[in-house]
C-alpha cells in the first residue's frame, strides 16, 4: 500500500464522515423547523397545522445550508483626528432572509445583530448551545404580515474568527406562496399577491442584499381582497 493511496483513502474516509455529519445535522434542523412551523400554525388557529411545514418536507424543497466564516478584522482604520475607529467591520450586510425560516447557530464569537422597529441594532448573545430562529420573507407573506421577517447583519470581531451555520427552510421553486384563508378577513385583507418561490427568488436576485423584496409583491389598496 503506497502512502499516496493511504492518504487518498483517509481523505475519502473523512469526506464521508463530513457528509454524514452534515446530512444528519440538516435532517435534525429540518425537523426542528417543521415542529416550530406546526406550533406557529396552531398558535395562529389555522386548522391545518402542517400548512407551512409541508412545504419544507416536500422532496423538491429548495432548503439550503450555508456555512459562514468571518476572519478576525482588526480595527485599523483611522478617522480625521487619527484616533482609531472604534467600530467592527460589517461581515454580512443588513438584510432579511428570503426563505420561510432560518435556523442559525454560531460559535461563541458575537457579531449577529437584529434591527428593532425603531431602527436600533441589538446584538444577539452568541451561544453555541442555542439556535437563533429568524422569520423569513415567505413566512411574513404566508402569515399575511402577522410574523415579520427580521432584518439582521453580522459584524466581524477584531481578534477572533466567527463561524455560523444557517439552515434556510424553503419551499419547492414552483410552490405557490399563499395565506391560509382563515388569516384573511375584511379587517385583515390580503397584503400580498400570490407568487411562487421561484418568482420571488428571481426578483430577489435582481435586487441588492439589503433591498426589501416583499414590497414588489404587495397588493395595491384597490386590489386588496378580504
Ligand atoms: O453569521 C451570522 O450570524 C448571520 C448570517 C446570515 O445572516 C445569513 O447567512 O443569512
Ligand atoms: Fe441572514
């Protein structure tokens, strides 16, 4: 057995291990996302409690996982008075996640911030043992605005690497994004036109990261149906 062959076998062995660890992780977080969506439907008094999770369980679901690495970025810049800039650099710009739900985990290095209604940015305490769950744009549309997709960004740390792992739960590309009829009434008319996830993704790609995409699908006042 030459050493090259042994090395190849070892490396194939470790890719199989990584593949099976990532697959098991994806399966577990998909299950978590489905359970959360079922509870959410129940809390909204929607009789069909799997109305949202069904989209993620579909074999053609477009869910993805993303691993983010933010290397340390020293605060080296200087302002006009030549005092050091006391600001962390942006690693991932302000945005909302376009999908249904995001299950996010990170190492113990902070950086994630969420935006409140008044525009203030609030840091999320990093904890490798907890998940951060983000409402995505599709959930906002499917709940007729009851749940609002959260704007967030990630800053780099000046001395440590931040790692995060995000599972984005999404429907199949041709799935129609509609609101359960129970959530529409004369006092709460439909806010968004029906669209497919494929159409939404296409629109999102044509915009910048921080742009609001749902605005493109908003009903005009005279179109709103109860
Ligand atoms: O790294 C983070 O904490 C945020 C990442 C993120 O927002 C994303 O991947 O969409
Ligand atoms: Fe995000």
